C-alpha cells in the first residue's frame, strides 16, 4: 500500500488494483470503501437515493469536528444499447483517462473558477486487467431540486428562467462542455440559485471561436424540456419560458462585453 500527496489539497491512495484520489481537507480518515454504498449503509449514513441509469446514493459524513457533510455517491454505468450487454466496465488506458478521473479533474477546475457545481470529494478506479470500474463522491447541493421535479409542481418566473440561461452561459464562456445538459442536471436551490451537475464525459473546450458545441448543448437542453412536457401529466414549460432562458443566455454575453 502507498499513499502520496499529489497537491496541498488532494491525496492519492493506491492498494492493489485500486486507485483513489480524495480531498484531504474534507476527509480526515479516508478509506477506499467510502466509494461503496455498503460502507455508508453499515454506518447508517445513507440519507436517501435516486434512480437513474443506476442508483445514486446520498450520504452524510461527519469529520472530527462533528460537522456533517452531505455527499453524493455515484457508480459509473454505461448507457445505450451497449449498456444492456456491458453494464459498468470500461476499457482501461491509464487512471488519468478514466471517466471518474476526468470528471473529478473537471470539477476541480470549475471550482477554481467558482462556477456553481458540486465540489469533488473522491473517486475510485478498480482495474481488472484491460478494463476498469469507477465511482465518484461529490458534494450535494443543499436544499435543491432538479428542474423536472420543480416544474412538475409549479411554474417558474421569467427572472428565474433568465438566470438559468445566464448561468449556462457562464460555463460556456469558460469553455465548459456539458455532455448531457438536460432538465435533470440543472438544480435550483431554495435561494433560487442555479447549479449544473453530472459532468461525466464533460470537457474543457479551449477554441474561443468554436460555437457549434454550445449550440448543440442548448438544442439538447430544449429537447429534454420538450421530452418531459410530452411525458408528464403536469410540466410547467412553455415557449415563453424557453425564450426567457435564451434571453438570459444572450444577455450574459452582452454584459461580459460591456
């Protein structure tokens, strides 16, 4: 077993076929098992769960100061047709190229930019020959719901839609590409603040003149709203809402230029 400090804030843990990186300022007694649901279940520290491609676990960690931290534990699962055959195994070409390490690094970068995203807590990569499985711990956005849950109950004002668009533009201005920007991955907290989550397969795009990916992001988001509108009995989304979101996106660019 070896444990080496990789920066002033993050540590690397290696044991056998397991490699982890964790936030040493938040975890005082790191254990690789923290990346398993059973660890939190045995500690009676599971506070909830959500079903998506797999189960996302909400857990509570108490450090030496007895300050509770609400975190999110997610295992990486494949989607699409291949996911029906190969559930959670990926080709291994180095730890730093794994989906967990890439998302963790992107979260770290976005946190340095003070963008409204979860804070990276830890990730685990388990190598099995030429393949790997992975897990990610990140902070939970407090007192927040995703837009699908909110819009299923009530409508939002134009000001909030405007803020959603402006927030997305902040990410785009920093070259942050969200691979799956949809209505489930946008959160609104009790202070009406907007957050983006789930940056699996996200990237940092550095070409300042390339706009196709930004337009594709917005088109994907619009399709997700329309999908929920057609699927749910009640979903408070209108063309006016989308226009307010687009206005916020465009106005954010004007404000930056001024």
